[in-house]
C-alpha cells in the first residue's frame, strides 16, 4: 500500500482512512430526511459536494492497545457536520500475514439515523502494477462526479484477469459487486489480497491519470445514496436509536511457498 510519510496530518496523504457516517459524496451537502432539510458544511475546499462524513477529518482517541491490536474511537455529538450524534470505533488487529480492520458506528440519537461505512485505501501504482477484481455494473457519472446512470458491465474496463489499473481518463466511479475481494500485484513484492465483509456491496474505484497510486474503496452504499431513494438496494442503512452497523476489511500479504 502507499506509505504514509512521517508527521502527516492530511488524511489524503495516508495509506487508508475511514468513511463514516457515510461514504463518498452527498450532492451539494444537502438532503431531506424525515421532513427536514439538512445542509452540511463543505469539507473539501471548493469541491461542490460534501465528502466521506466526519471521521476522516476528525481526531480519534485510542481506547485499547496491545502488542498486536489497537482500538480507537471517534465520538460525534451532532451538529452542523452531521445532525445525529454517534460513536464510531476502529479496531485494528495484526496477524502474521496481514491486518484486520473493523469499523463500527452506533447511533446515539433518540431517532432513526441514516448511515453508511467504507474504507479508502491507497495502493502504489507503476507500469508493472496489476489489479484483479470482479466488477458488476458501474454507475456512470456526470461532469459533477455524481452518478447519472447504471452502465453496462465492462463499460469502463475489465479487471477480471490481472490488468493495469490505468485509464486514459479519470475513473471515479462506484461499481456494484457481489464479493468485495480484489488483489493487487506488484513487481518484486508479495501480492496484496483485500477482502471486505458482506455489508460492502459496492466498490468505488479512483484512478487519477498520471498519479503514482489508485484507490479501491469498499463501501456499503452508492454515492449520494441519501438523495437517491428511487435506486433499489442503494445500500444506505437506517439505524434505530442504539443500533449499530459494522464492517470489516482484511488485508493479507500472500507470500508464495
């Protein structure tokens, strides 16, 4: 994965960050819920949409640490950035062959709360990098990076067999998936195998031309799902008071025997 430089505080320079209480974009930061209109403050410069929730730009508190595990917590009290209070937790556990990351959100409000989760890992990319993943239908985007139509499988490329994670134009699209599992092959180093839990039925692929990285982001819902109730199975969850949603990301280094 892409290494994180020492002293970095910008999540966009890290190897991975959490997406909570929603993933990807909410169009123009506005949505209606339970008869009320909410407008979230923009959180990514002059980008017109609100991105990734609150967890990726907030401090997390370490709660438990051992030699091979770490638990950290992000507590949101409600307010402008997200109307509902919640607590999120990340649990990291190292093993001999990799790392398991669990992400959980618990609704602390006294009313139902929309919610989604995801992970935003970055992977090194050069001329020898290969990606293998089974992708379903892509959601094609407009000039504003929001989904506009469900495309045919293979419209944006195919990585059923290992292929370069490259595109002449920007890929910043979400794909329907049956199994959030993929592999990244690099010359001279072991294969990285990534598996996400069954809650992750979408994979957002970000391939910016000319950059030495790409992203493959397992997420629980499509972009702007909160504004797209007409899309069947858009992935958005509704958590009752006290209810939790959890997901896992397992990263395994496959060393050949």
